[in-house]
C-alpha cells in the first residue's frame, strides 16, 4: 500500500505508535505501544514485517523534517534517522528484500523530488530518483525478485502518473498516464512476471483508474466512475494476478472495494455509515478474502472490514 498518507496520526498525535494483535491467548488482545516520541514524529508511515514477524516502520519526523526508520529486534525498538538532507521524508513507502534489508521511497519537499533509500546490511544509501518538475508525492514501492525497486508516484507539475524502476544499472522513469490530471493516491504491485500494476486517482474526472504493463505497453482503464471516487487507493493482486482495490467514495463518504474476476470489474460499497473510507490499506488472505483498514472521520476512529 501504501501511498504515503498519514495513517498513524489517526491513532496517536505527535508520536509514532504501533498496534500489535496478540492472539496466543484465548481472548484476543491488542498491544499498543509508543515507538518514537522524540520531536513531533509519526506521520506518513508505512509498515512491513520481517521474516520473524517483527515490525519495521518508515515515517516522517516533522520537527526536524527528516526521514526516520524504526525496527523491532524481538526485545527493543531501534530508531534511526535515514535522511536528514533538506525537508525530506513525507509519503514514505517501505519494502523489505529477501535478506530483510529495508528499502524506502519518499518525497523531498525542498527540491520537490522523488528519493529512495536502501540499507545494504552495513549502512544506508540515499539517492534522488527523479527531480524533473515537481515530482515524488504519493509514492508506492515494490521490489522485484532480483531485489530491484519499482516506484509509482505523482508528477505535480504536469499532473501525470509516473513510474520509475531500477534495471540493475540505472534508474528508468516514464509517464504512465497523462490524460487529464491523474496520478495521485497511487498504489503499486508487481505481478508474477514482475510487471507493474498501479491503482490511482483521476482528479479531472474524479474516477478510480488502473494501469497494467504487459511487458510492452501500458493498458490504462477506468475502474469506477459516476461518483467522485478513487482517492486513497490500496492495491493487491491475488494468485491469478487479478487486481483488488480499496478506495474512497467522496460523493457518499464511503469505503468502496473493486476487484477483477477474470472477465469484468465488480464493485461494492463496504461501509457508508458516517463519513468513512479515507486512508485505506488492503490485504488478501490465503482464501483471497479482502481485509481493509480505514478511517471513520465522523467519530475519528480506526475501522476494519473483512
């Protein structure tokens, strides 16, 4: 998921918190703890679990305007600053490679650029991926089987959807969709052939859009239209590489869910009680059932649907 939106401040203000579900007891309990409280920290978070099930979190330090990273080693949290050059660290997206090393895409607000950080086991390496125009918000990161990063993001100057990937030697960037004002709220996933799929928002038509690369060309389509829909997207692929997307319906202030069944798109409203559905995150279980976290703006609560 993950589109660099501030999930954590829904739960905790001015600090980074983590919520863990512990199910070893007959009664299920939530364990809530503060991870980082130095300065005003904890917006623009993204979460990944390592091979041992331990949480890793990328996030923004608003006081110092830095990118930070926290990892749990089984006993304690280790917190570090990854990038402190410029005003950097918003819209983070985190992925772990096969060795458990973290990779983070994020936005540099000083130069309005897309940045990327990776840990090689000994230290962090940070670099600018794209600084042409005002680019880099709404990042979403995935790693291919070779560990190479792929990133979707927004070109604010041209109001386009962009995509960058590392081919093993250099970064390659391209514009995926330039039809109208498009490219906010991106979510990226890679299929079995390592081809990118992206869900995103069409601001001109206020629709949910989806782009898929077949190895030669991008296929772009509108998934849901008719209302003001498509913000806060989260994308997941099932075992057949069929896309599933959770997103926000601004017209009804509701949570929506769309999936491709192999022949056509199907859409349903999941929750429309109160003002709900922003800041969605989606995961599929082993039975391909969707699980969605999202925000209840009326009650200012965290909600979960499955």
